């Protein structure tokens, strides 16, 4: 975070707006990853005037989409992603993106991510598929950008109930990540979910452990704890399941606050697990 702040300061001092804008977007993304959403919003608003080209404005809109989506402000996220697509449709935006299929891949990925957050899993699939094809054409199959999209596509397929389709995509991603030495915590977390759905509960717990060991911590760990709680419940390990739920709720509250919608949802899901544990012999 300090590096982005320093780079931004240098860009401003040297009157190099493109460099300052790039550093600012990196800083906002880092704040997002650390659940510091209010600070990220302040920065996004403050640096909007130095994003002058269509490409810069599109990329800032996508950063703001990601910020709002993580904070579950989905109408706000919708506005920003719509702004990005509208900018892309202008002559200036078309020129900016013509030589940058990466930008179109980012646009499609952002829309897919938002639809998944809105629980429209089937609606997300064409956006992820388009982004995946663009990235394969640009980068080849064994590239980190392709791997990330395979994981996102597999997650949407899994959540939409297409488990048989999701697993090969996820296995392709994990195999490619292994060859490149990429840890891919989201991939392992999704594999754990697929294994849980298939009643492969001990392997699922192993996948969740691997996700936690390689993940960023914070909110990610809280999400993993909730997944572990479900698997442990199905294994009949009621006390372990309860402890995992407590860790999930505490982790969400620490990251987002006790009254945040994500914390509330986690508390509700844990209440459902607790009810099942209470009635099971």
C-alpha cells in the first residue's frame, strides 16, 4: 500500500497524471482487498479528475465496481459497470479498447462478477466465457489471467448447479496453476465446495485447509471457516462445526463490522447450522 501511495505522490509531484492515476487505482484495489471500503471510496472520488482518457475512466469505473460489489452495494456497482460499458461504446472508448482485448476481458469479467454476487449465476456465464476466450487468444491457456477466469467460470457453474461442468474447468485451472507455481487459494476453496456437494467431506476439508494456507487471510479466512462449518456438520462433528462458525462470524465482524450485511448473512447461516446440529443425534 505504501508503494502505491509513494508512486502516486511522485506522479503528482512530477505532474505525470497517467502515472498518478495508475498508482491511485492500485492503492484503491489494495484498500478494497483489506476491506477498507470507506477509504477506498474517498480515494476514488478524489482521483477521478486525473482520469482523462476513455481507457483510464473505464479502468477507474471497473475499480469502483469491484469496490462497491465487495461492500455489497450492488446498485452502486451496477452504476459503475454500466458507466464502463457506456464509455467502451463511445468512439474514444472503442479506440482505446481496439488494441487492448485485455480491457474487454476486464469489462466482461466485472459484469460476470456482479451477476454472481446478485445470484444470477447463469446470466454470468456468457460474460465469463467471452472474457475467457479473449484471454486465451491473448495469453494462451497456461497463463495466470486465464487460470483466474477458469476459477470464476467454475464458481458460477457450481453455484448454478452445473457441478459436472464446473469440475473440469476447476481441475484445468489447478493443474495449470501447479505448473506455474501459483497457489490459487480461490481454486482450492471452490474445489472444497465441489467436494462438499459430492459428499467428499474429508477431501473437502483438506482443500479448505490448502485454501487457507495460501490465501490472503482476513475476510477470505472467515469465508473458509463458514465452508468448513458446513462440511464438519455433515461429518457429525458438531463442536468443531460450532467453533468454525464462531471463527467465521468473528472474522467477518473484525473485517467489516458487526452490523455489515455480510456479517449478518454469516450469522444467519451459522444459526441454520446450529439448528441442524441441535436436532441431529
